[in-house]
C-alpha cells in the first residue's frame, strides 16, 4: 500500500515538474509575438533596456544556463532511481535517499533561477522595476531546462 502511494506521489511530482517549463516559454508573462524575437529581445523592448543592461542580464542568464544544464541532465536519472527503488521493493530508507537526491537537484535549480533573477533585477532602474520584477521572475522559472534560455 505504501509503495502504491509513493509511486502515485512520484508520478504526480513528475507531472508537476513537467509543468515548470522545461525549456519552453518558461512561464513568461510577456506576449509571444512569434516574430522570431528571442526572450531577450522581448524583455529589452518591454523594459526599454539600455545596451549595458541588456548585456548584463544576458550574461547573468547565460551563466545560469551553463550552471543549470548539468543538473537538469541528472533529473531523469533521479526520477528513474526513485521509480526503480519503489518497484524493486527497496527499503523505505533507500527510497527516502533517492527522493532526497531529487529534492536536492530541484533545490539547486531553484537557487540558480533565483540568483539569475537577483542579478538581473539589480541592473534595472527604479522605473523599470514595477513591470520588470514580475516579468523577470516569470521568465526565469524553469527557463534553463532547455539547451538555450533565449529562444522564443
């Protein structure tokens, strides 16, 4: 019975994680114009970023992408390890260890996203922050799951 509950929890967490953005639009609140513009182009237009601001935000996001990629690559293996531990009837201690590893990976990803957000917000002028903070926050959530954060 416990293994069925854990398996259901694993499936639910996988579905929730899949909804995070995983390289798609990243939950962006900015309109998708489908005109070939990148996320950075849309952000630059929406916030009227200067060249220095654009360069700084892009650098912060590029660095975060490089840091997040190897962690994202570990996630499918971690999901599989949890499922295999449950299916094999492993001890609760072994299942808990696999779950903790998954949580550590997701925590690392959240930390990278929030650090990128903080670095970007610091570059905004006070008049840009009212719209910029929610836009940037929505953009960074789940954005590093793909190969390039700056795609449409």
